[in-house]
C-alpha cells in the first residue's frame, strides 16, 4: 500500500527559492508541491481553492509578513500544518512562529533530509522544534529572562528592523500601509520597551544581536 501523498503549498516570492525547494523534494514520491504563491494574498486564495496538508511559508513576503499569513491560515484552515521557512536564524522568529501555531520553523539552508523529515512530521500532526528552541520555550515557561526584543510585538519587531536598515518613517509607513504617525508611535513604544534612547542605539542593538 502506497503512503498518502502529502500535498504542499509553497509560499515564497523568489522563484529560485521555490525551484530549489521543489528540486529538494522531487525524489520523494509521497511529497507533491501542489501549488505555489508569491504573496500572502495569493496564498490565501490558493488555500481556499484546493486542499493542502502542509504549507511552507516564507517569513518575508512583499505584501504581508509570513507571521500574519500564518495566523490567518491557522484560523481559516485549522487542519493545515504551516512550516515557516526563513533566511533568519531560528533565534529571531522560531518561538514567535510556534506561539502563533506553526508546526515548525526551518532556515533556508536546511538540508533536503531535514526539510523532508520536517514536512512528514508536520503532516502527521507533529511539531518541528530544535533543541535550542525547545530550551528557549522551556525557559519562557519557567520564567527565565527573555532578550529585550522578545518583548516586542511582531509588528514592533518588524518596524525596529526597518529602522535599523535605514528606512525613513515615511517609507516604513508606505510599505506597511500605515500612517506616518502610527509608525512614529511604534518607534516610541519600541524605544521605551527596549530602554533605548535613539535610532543609533536601536541599530547597534539590532546588528549586535544578529536580528538582520
């Protein structure tokens, strides 16, 4: 008896990344990339049009963050296992993704063996958690101290990284579809939560903690 085919939705705005992942999975007959999307909007429409077992979602999408898409997919398709994939180390986003209901978190330099195993585990209802992330989650439950940036909301973290990258508040507002005054409020809140005085200190923190 052949194993059930796992239908995968691949969400990434870079064609080369999608091609690479597709090639990584090509030798496994039980895995099928059944649909691809470049944006969160396309992914939502695709998920509504046909069934998928697992979604591989990039953390950085052109129209919305992968975490925002994750939350929507979990709400509208509770049986869909969502694996977040990212160029960022798991230190930054893995715990956030798991708290929002992700089945796991993979970096884009993961081997084919690791990715295949993660997809199969997620499809079976399991969680893909590294030892480091598991230890971090245990520390949170036990009340251990968190890094300052882990007290930020998803949107605050996003704004902080954009400020550190040198983007103006007006540009950030346009990209995130917010008013400049709202972005200013986010900046003020970030500095207060992080106990930082200005953008220079914020930028040093971001790069000093490998958040970019």
